[in-house]
C-alpha cells in the first residue's frame, strides 16, 4: 500500500498543559475526515505545526511527539520569529489580503518572504524523512506554496498533489507580489494543483502563461518531460455527520434551550463567520438596517443572530473591523430595538459542534455574504442539517459555494438594496419552494461529500501520473540513444533533416540574434567531415538568412517552411506568385499597429506575423482575430494560414516542409535517417519519413515523432555525440 502524507500549516489538534501534563484535543474538520477515509491505507501521516511555540525545550518537544504519535501526526515546531514573519507576516499580511482582493492591506516585506521560504524548507525536510518512493504527498493551502517544488527537486518521481483552500486571484492582482514567479514555480512542482472553482483555475492558468509564458491544453501544462494538471475540486463536507446530528439527544436538548432563551415566535436569521474583513459582515449589517427601515412590519418578528468568531485579534485591521461591527450592531439595536425585543444578537465567540448544529437547526434563514471566499463550508453544513427542508440560504455570489448552490438566493454583497430585498424574499418564500430548493442542494452535497472530494482528487492525481509515464515512454532513453548510435555506425548513407530555431538554437525575441554559435558550428562541421553524411537544414527562415548563416555548414536547405529548396542552387518547390502580398500585408500591418511587441517579416513568397514579445493574454486574442480574418481573406487566393511557434505565416497552399524534404527522401536509398524538429511545421516532415527513420520532437506536446527530447540542449548533445563518433 502507498504511504499517504498530508501536509498543512496546522495539525488538527489543540495542545494544552494542565498542571504537569499535556492534553491533546483533536479537531473534527473536513481534512480530518478526508484523512480518515483512507481506512485501508497501510501507512498515513499528517505533518504540521501543533500550535506550540518552540522554546528549545527538548523534553517538551519529545512529550508532544509522543502524544501525537497515536494520531499519526508529526509535529513541526516553529519559533516566535517564524510565527511572526511566516504566519502572521507573509501568509496573513501578504497572501491573505491579496488573494482575497484586499490589495490595500497587502504588505511586501522581504524578511517575511525569506522566513516563508525558510519555513517551507523546514516542512520539506520533515516530509523527506517520511516519504518513500511510492508515497502520495498531499499538500494543503497557501502557507506551503513553495513546498511542492522543494520536494520535487529532491524526489523527482514522487506523487505530489496540492490543494488551495482560498481563492486564487486574477493575474493582475497576483503579479503585485514581487516573488510571484517563485510561487508559481513552487506550485508547479506538484503533479496536480486543485482549486474550489473554475474561476480560480482560470486565474492560475493565466498567471502561469503571463509569468512563465507556458500555455496549457485543457488544464494540462507540459514542463519538460512532466505534465502538470490543474483542475476544480469543490470541497465537500461530511454530509451524513451533519444530517444526522440534529437527531442526537444532546442537540435536541440544546435546541430546546435555545428556543426557551429566545422566547416568542420569531423568525431566526443566522449569520456566522470568522471576524475577517473578507466576510462582508459590515455590509450585511447595513443590509439588515436597510431591511428594517423598509419593512417596519417585521419589527418584533425577526431576530438576527450574528456570530463572529474571533480571528487574528492582534492585527490592526481586525481590531478596526471588530470596532466597526460592534458600532453598527449597537446603532441598529438602538435605532430599531424596543423594550423586550433586540433585533441583533451579537455573539463574539466560537461554538462547539453540537451548539453549532443547534443554531443551524433553529435558523429559518442562513445569511452568508462574503466579499470574497474560497468556498464557505458553513453554507453547506446548514443545508445538510435541514432535514425537513424548511430553511432558506442567502448566499453572496463571491463565495465559491455559490457556484454549486444555485438554488440559494444569490446576491452581490455590495448591493445593499438587493440584499435587503433578498431577506424579504426569504422570509416570505412558500414552504414548497423552500423544500424544493433545499432538497436539490442536499442531493448534490450528499453525492459530492468530503470522501468523494478526496477520492476524486486522488483519482485525478493517479491519472496525471499515468500521463507522465506515457510522456516519459517516448523520451529517447540512454538505451535508445545507444541504439541510434549503433544504427548510425553501421550505415553507409545517412540523412540528417534538422530544424534550426528551437532545435539547434534557442528562441530569441529578436530572430536576427539567433546566429549559429560556436557549438552548433562545430557540430555541423564534424557531421560534414564524414562523406557518408548528408545534412539538410529544414527551416522557416528566409533563404538569404539561411545561406548567410548555414550555407557553408550544410549540404542542402529548405527555407520558408518548404517554399524554397537548395540542392546546389535555390529553386521554388513549384511555380509561385506573390501578387497577393499587397492585400494581405495591409491586414498584417494593422495588427502590428494594434499589438505592441509584434512585427511583420516579409519573405519572397510568404508573410509572417511574429508575436513572441507580445503579452500572452493579448496575443491569444489577436491570433484568434487574425486567423479569422485571414481565413476569409484568403479563401479564393490558394493561400494557407500556418500557425507556428509564436508566428502566423501566410503562404501558398500545399507548401510545407514535408513536401520539400521528399526531394531528398525520394531520390536516394538511405540506410539511416534522423529528423529533429520542435514545431508544428516539422510534423509534416515526420509524417513523410519511412518507418525505419529516427524522428525526434523537441518538447513534449502531441507529435507524430517516435521520440522526444526536452530541449535544444539535449538535441545538441545527441548530435555532438553522433558527430564525434568516428573521431
């Protein structure tokens, strides 16, 4: 059985010292349930901070380790500085506000970042002590975003999943963080990166594209020989636990006590959150005030129970928020209250599980309207508790839960008028409507509960590892290279079909700067020393450039993706004309003007729009627009629109590299053929090759090539080994 390692900032325990002994109180949150669902797992362990400040007391540390051992928990001890700078600092004063769009609260302290890295490395060392080659490592949340890649560097093949429990912001917000690239690199160390909603997936994918320039295909990024999957997993709850809880005797007693304490026949509207600026509590109170202003008939008929669970009480923003909430509560109670009736019951404290279930049970309406929230499981818990279906959920559209619970009354928390109207609608909703909505949500939550969420994530993690195995199976292995060299050594007539940009040389924002360097020059010269070798450069570049750079280093050339062939002298593959260029050039010039960073390259029989230096987001829009226009503009001109690596080229239909290389393939009997290319245009060459040929794709996208290599550097190394074989 695989060993599973859960990693999170906090262990799900509270440790207290009573007299001379320590006590451990275990939590019962969703992740605990997720871990417990691996009942048949031979080994499982949870790594995290136990909430105890490291005082360099070895005896105390050993006692805590011993206490936690029975839970399969492995504690990581943090000192006061690390807690202040890593947790209070970078996590809660940089990541938390920015990821929730409270940009004005963000702090960018280098010392916070340095400590964040240090603590992530500390977690890494703890994981490495526990991990085995076939372990499954599941890392949770924004506190540990560097950890996946740290582990990956030390254990390249281990299975790593990462789940973010808060929103992932738009790329414009994310890029405000000076260390955003390092964070993206850290997350991409995972095999699977999970988010609650598709919006967060989209924002993450856009950040990867804009920061690293890496595109995805259906949520899959290809990083060398490794695929990384990004997907949505809306976290569920332990539905059975919550739906059965109201039937327990202890809960029934608490419900009776609550009703007795409240007295009267009131409609109960419950609001329950951590006291955090992301939760929109002041907006909610303003909506309550507006509702009572507009609907005086509900005075002495409703009670709003506002539960604010203390959070980060030492942070200034939270102190200010607490004062504001208390001020608004007092203002509304003073304005609308009367002797014997207080509209808002404000409770600044946390509740134990059974007390919470009792509150859910007596609430006619749950009123949850965060400004921004990753998921919000409180809404799901309320729905699960309502066995009779007699309840209404008012939910802010900025909560991740709103994407699932569409039967709730969905509002914008910043729209006070419509939020007040939603309260009235909920109070006046017919019982049949309430039950129908609640039953629909309950079915969904019961089906996709916490165990389903866990299993779904693990299944996808296994799937992406299978994809990686398939990719690696096409990598030209050491044995494969040895076989290639062996076949090369036995051959008497050898043909090399070599692309240039991205294959022999790296790409550059300015194509004019990619002249062959000393290493490439030496490789080609050594290949040409052997009279059994024929070296053909197959490129998209114009013939003048190829002639100048590589004419003395090859036996033949293909230019402009097959337009021109040189075998002694240059000639076109067929009779071509370029009378169409004036019409198409004017279209491309408009796109150059509208797209900063792009430029137009004009060849004798083709036009090329380059966009390597264009912002990726703008480029994707412009490419779509341009292709649409060109397809219509060239419909009757016998022209084709070819999309290459950061280029769009227009040339005569039927002209391609594959057709061009037939000039050599058909006229000689080769007993060794090696074709290497990186672009879609090279696929036409791979398709024309005989089965005995070696075809190699640089990069790991879909390809007709038999083998793959990671980069131009690996291609060079292989060619260097071949070129030096006889010397």
